C-alpha cells in the first residue's frame, strides 16, 4: 500500500496536529476534527480513512479537546493500513475522520448517587490503556475516585502511565515479566489486590486484548463483580455493514459497532468472537461466514 503524497493537508481537513511515538509500534496522534471533538464522549470511536482508496480503521477515542477542536487517537502499527498510518507526519491530513460512533460509556449516564456508591476498578491491557484514559479522566473531572490496573508484557510496552496516574486514586502497574511493578498479568494483580490488599470493587471496566477481557470476565464472574468490556477489537468497517462484529451477548445477537462497543463482560461469548476475528483475517473465512449467515450477516438497522 502506498501513501498518497500530493499536498493532503491542503485538500483534506483532518490535519495531524501532533504525532508521538509511544513505543516501537504504538503511535499517538492529535487530529483536528472540531465536529467530532465537540460531540464525542468516552467509550465512543471514530473511523479513520487515510485517503480515497484507504481501508476504514475503527479506533476508540483516547482524548478530546473541545476548545482546540482536536481528538486524540492511539494505534498500533501492525497491519499494512496502520503501518501506513504511522508514516503520516504532523501537518499532513487524513481523508476522513468519521465520528463519534457507538454508544458512550454507560457510566456517564448512571445517576450520580448510584455512581458515587460504586468502588470502580479500570483494567487496561496494553494498547487498551488508550480507551481507558478518557473514562478515568471523565470520572476525575466529575468528582469520582477510581482505581486502575495497567498491564503490559514488559516495562517498555506501558503507555500513558503518567496521564492515567494523574486521573486515578490508585494506579497499579503489572508486567508479565516483572520488569516494572507487580509481576504477573492483570488478573494476578486483581487477585492480589482483593486477597492481600483488602480491596473491594463493585464494578470493573476491562479494556484490552480479547483474551484478557475473557479471563478478567471469568474471574470477576467468580468474584461476583459486574464487568464492562469494550469489543472494539472485533470491528472491521465500523459501520454496521460488514457483519464482522456480530456477537452473542447472553441469548441475543448484537453488533459491536452499532450496539456497543461496551457490553456486559459476563454475557459476551468471547470464544465465538475470537474465532470470528480469526476467520475475518482470510477471504475463505469471510466467505464461510457469509454462507452461514446469509442475509442476516448484515445488521438489520444498517443505514450507512
Ligand atoms: P498484550 O497482548 O501485550 O496484553 C496486555 C496485557 O493484557 C498483558 O500484559 C496482561 O496483563 C493482559 N493479558 C493478556 N492476556 C491475558 C490473559 N490470558 N489473562 C489475563 N490477562 C491477560 O496486549 P497488546 O498487544 O497491547 O494489545 C493488543 C490488543 O489490544 C489488540 O488485539 C487490540 O485489538 C486490543 N485493543 C483493544 C481495545 C478495546 O477497546 N478493547 C482497544 C485497543 C486495543
Ligand atoms: Fe462491520 Fe460492525 S464492524 S458491522
């Protein structure tokens, strides 16, 4: 895939105001997008399209500045599209920056008295720290103290530590290899907080890789702690059109991009969702799903 080079900043309005490399493969960008910045809330996502022919990339919003008219996105340069995205520099611009999409975090709409009574723990796994940040920031701005665990494979992969620390009552860092903070994954850290540090939580918000959200939800189910997860990783086009993000939530079929991205972690069929993601990686897998699901493959309310 090649980058479209001709004076994009002049032609398109979604200019990159700031670019920062957070780790070897994770990038942060502030994008000039006043309409999105004015209307977005924590939990929602945008779809970035770099140029006319570019793939649609759904990314959960990491931060926004309504006065400046900017929105912060964080992405990992893994596939060809995100690797191309990482070559864009400050002053250049994206073709489309659609949003805000999806529902905002349900915490924002809880009655204040109810929210005030809850001991809330956010669990951020790796790149999932980016979508956790606007939520803990909103909680702090609205006067609620929350705790947070950031988990990463090693010290070098921890992102946004200082930003998150500034918004929470207690920040716990866990690294799989023990190179920084608690040694172990986020679940080991959660067990330690509950079993050895006398912590009690009423609600967990877990955002990170699907396998992490699956195991956190399993543990919190055993512990009787309500859990919200963000199913952004199953999205492909983010429009309700492709059917990729079809999920089984309890006995219901839901679409992450239209009905979510946040769901009750105890009701999500993670094994099915993970299988679906791997099938979507190949043309053969996509065809198989299309054959199986036929016309119900697409969301019935799809208007995009
Ligand atoms: P990673 O694989 O390095 O894992 C980060 C941490 O998650 C680990 O250090 C560990 O603490 C925890 N974890 C992982 N597997 C676990 C398990 N089996 N049990 C308990 N804890 C476990 O994460 P990464 O490479 O930074 O993450 C990339 C993934 O994050 C991508 O798949 C992307 O789709 C996903 N992501 C999700 C969201 C979202 O909204 N849910 C947002 C951004 C990125
Ligand atoms: Fe395509 Fe939701 S991501 S339908």
